[in-house]
C-alpha cells in the first residue's frame, strides 16, 4: 500500500511532437520577395499605386516572414534552466509583431491613396494587369505551400495571413487595371487600394487581439471558466479549491494549475489524478498541475459563558 501523502502534486501533460514549418516559411519568403520585386518594377513603370502599395505590403511581409522563420527556429529549442517552457512564446511574439507591421502598411496605403485621389496619375492598364496577374499567381503558390502539412501554429497562420492579404492586393490591382482599361477611370487605382487597406487592417487587428491574449496570459480561447470550476468542484474527494489559473503557453499548449482541498476521505494522489483526468476529458487540456492540500481543521469557538472575565 502506498504511503498517504496529501501534499503530493499530480502533474499530467502531453506536449506532443510539432511538425517543423521552416521549409514552408522559407519557400513562402522567397516567393514573396520575387512578387515584391515584380510589383516594384511594375508599379514604377505603370504608375500604379495598387501595385506599389502591394509591393510595400510585400516588403513588410518579407520582413515578417523572415522574423517568423527565425522565431520558428527559436521555438524549437529545448527547455533550459532559465526557460523551463523552452522558447514556445517566440512564435506568438513574432505573430504579434507581424500584425503590427500589417497595420502600419495599411495606414501607409490610405495616406498615399488620398494623395493619388486628388491628383491621379496616368495608369498604364495593360502592363499593370499583367504584373498583377503574375503577383496573384505567386501569392497563390505561396499560400498553397504554407497551407500544406498536418499541423499549423500561430506562426504559420500569421505567415499565411500575410500571403493571403498579398493575394487580395493582387486581386484589387487586377480589378483596378480592368476599370482603367475599360472606362479610363484613373481613380479606380487609389480607391481599390483603400479597400485593400481596410481588409489588411481588419486582419491585423484580429491577429493583435489573439496574440495579445496569449502574451498577457489570458484565459484560453473557448474555455468556459465556470465550467472548469464545476469540473474541479464536482470531483469526488474535493471539498474546495483555490488559486485556479488557466492560460496559454503557446498555440495548442494550454495549462491549468489549481490547489484543491481534500475532504479527508480520499487519497490525495488519487484525487489529484482524477482532477487531471476530468479536466482533460471535459476541456481538452492535458497539461494540468494539481496541488492537493489536507483538510482544513474546523475552528472551535469557546462559549462565552466559559470565558473567565478579567477582574478589575
């Protein structure tokens, strides 16, 4: 029979193996740089803001993808004495920076579009259309490369968001080129650029809020805190709990820690293991740490009639 130790800590977790995305991000980076160069040359020769803004966007994306590639390598490093969780947050941090870059790029497009609206330059529609179609093809190939694989994390999804927004930029440039060719409407170029900027900013805002929740150690998305509390409270052998915390270390790695007070009728280790199992089955969180505490002694109050009064 095992020795009874109510203070024993139960610790259940399953890290799982992560598929490296370095190769996919590297290919996407090369394609993005190629598309950026094509948009720079095409925008300069055709006087198209849509192409130039798309080139600026791709430049920001190229830097973001390079940062994502670096973060992917850092995140795969093993744990150390100074970083017991390893460098898992590197990917989240890179995704946060990527989102900021997207927001800055969208603001620049709006400012430039306002100037172009007042004084629209002459657009060479055919050349603009050819370059935009080429850029769309490059972006679609990069998106296909990033979407491959069985697993994805915040970093690869952030990179994919950049590439998809680049594809949207190419589509906007194609539409603007067609409007210029069909009706000679030069202001279609800055107008479509603003539409693109709004799309980019919305994607950036969503990515900022998601990554900021992780960096600020907020409750994991989709986790009902009330339901988690009921799961722990209804576990046999638990009379109460305190210091319940739930947060996300990195994408797909949620953590729960809690101190449970035993009812004095069950083994501390068994209760801790049951809490871990119930949290895993009910909420899908495998990394659970439970600190079992012995029953708290009842507080007995001495009747007032037995208290010796101080003699004055």
